[in-house]
């Protein structure tokens, strides 16, 4: 009687385990296709942050738009023309009155030449400060864009780990049922419990991160990132060098050599026309020129200016070469990330074929082959992990593309990359 009861209980537990196996494996096989199709696309990521509230983006765009007009206004500013109105009047008890009035045109030394030189220096300083401000703003904008990519990564990981936890949960229930039925060991259960705990903890961590910024316009680009074809390196370098604030600043610094002290700074040339009355003499008109030329030359000054100009040119060439190297490195890294993503997609197809075969074996059991239900579980969990790897690889490519865009500064996407028409 006791043996019969034990046999009945064993049969019931075996039947229960079989029902758990059938219910779980069947559900996995039915949902396998939809999971694989969804694994290639980044889902829409919501954010409470507002892209329009980005101070750096707004100010950087406004500075870039206003730069040409600002420089044009600086260049159109007219320096002092050096024309003075002169006058003199005095009176003495012995000789009487004396006066003069007229016009004086100062060409050098506090006149027209010095005013133009001062205006050119102020223009150069203003342009230099403007380009420095624009460069700093672009650096902050790049940091904000990279932060946005990282925030997208965090939001994506939060979603994917929640999906992984949901996929592991029924597998863990089955392992516990198999343990109770004697078809699994405690280590089998401990392994799934570890995966479940890992997914839960990471999901809690990434879900608890605050919103920073998620750009919705990046959604389509992310899901086609493997199709991005960069423009040729030479074309990218030409645009990057033309729009590089560092190269522009170096060119402006080279222009400062023109303002080194010169003999002309102490040269005075004045043209004048006057009407005078001198003491007891009658009124008379006078015109002439006054010249004061220092004794010396600009030989040392010219040597220094030429040396500085040569250093500036070499510095520009070095900066251009470094810019080309950075672009080449980032372009190669982007293509490497794209290649890694294609490898992951190939592995995903392989795992999917194995999972489909395991589902076929599950539907058509063969006595000489082991049960396929465990394979269906393992391969399905591997597909969930690969989903995370593929989608994170998309964001890796987007991060590199963001860095390249910060160097090239494209006016439109086609200046940076091409996407094949669908």
C-alpha cells in the first residue's frame, strides 16, 4: 500500500514536471520568432528632459550663425581718419592778441595710421575671443551629446535587463520544479538564481538613474547605424580643417606678429593748413608739413616676426596632421564597431537556427537524443543576452559617429555620411 502511494506521488510529480516542461518550452518556442525580430531594433526611449532646453546647443548654434555677420561688422568698422581741427588764442599786455585756426591731417603717430593699426588689433582680439568662446561652447556641446548617448545606453540597459529578468523568471520556476522532481541539481538552480539576481540588480540600478537628455531624432539613425557610410577621409579632413576653431585661432595668433613694435610707430607726419594772426602782424595763411622720423631700423623686428610666422605655419601643419590622424582613428574605430555588430548579428542568426532546431526536436522527440527543453531555455536566454550586446553595439557606433561629427561640424548629415535608400 505504501509502495503504491509512493509510486503514485512519483508519477504525479513526474507528470507535474512534464507539464511544466511542456508549458515553458512551448511558450519559448512560440515567442522565439518575435523576440529575435525585436532584438535588432532599439525601442523608443522616453525622457523627461527637453532637447530644446539645452543651453549649450542653443548658444552654440546661435554663435555659429552670428559669426559671419559679427566678423563682417568688425571688418566694416572705420578707423579714425586722422583729421584734426586746430586752434590757438592768447593775449599779452605788451604786444596784443595772437590766434590761429586750421586743419591738421595726422598720417602717423596718433593719427590715421595709428588708428588703423589700433582698429586692426582690436578686430583681431575680438575675433580671437569669439572663436575661443565658440570652441569652448562646441566642447561643452560634445560633452552633452556624449552624455546623451550614455543616458540612452542607461535607459536601454534598464529596459533590456527588465526583459531579461522576465525571461529568466519562468526558467527559474521550472528549475525549482525539476529540483523537486529530482530532474535537476541544486547547482542548476543556483546558476539560474544568480542570473535572475544579476538581471534584477542591474535593472534596478539603471532604472534608478535620472533623466539627462535623449534625442528622439537619433532613433532612426541608431537602428540603421550599420549602414552608415562615412565620406572619404580627405573630404572629412578638408571640412574639419576649414571649420576647426583651433586652426583658426592659430592663424589669428600668427597675425599678431604684424603688431610688434616698429619704427613707424614713432614716425610722425602731419599736413596742416592754418589761418594765423601773430602778435602785431596782420592775418596770414600758412600750409606745410611736419615730419619726425626716428633714427633706427626694423631689422631685428622683421627677423622676429618672420621666425614667429614660420613657427605658426609649422604649428598649423602639425595641427592639421593631428586632426587627420584623429579622424582616421575614429573612422577606423567606427568601421570596427560596425564590423563587430555584424559579427554579433551573424552569431544571433546561428543561435536562432540552433534554437529553431531545439524547438523542432522538442516537437519531434527522438529517444536516442537528450531532451530539447533545456536547450530551448539556454538558447533563448542567450538570444536575450545577444539582444543586449547588439543594441549596445549600435550605441557604440553612435558614440564614435558623434565624436567624428564634433570634428567635421557638418551643416547637414550628408556632409558627414551617407545612408542607402530603402
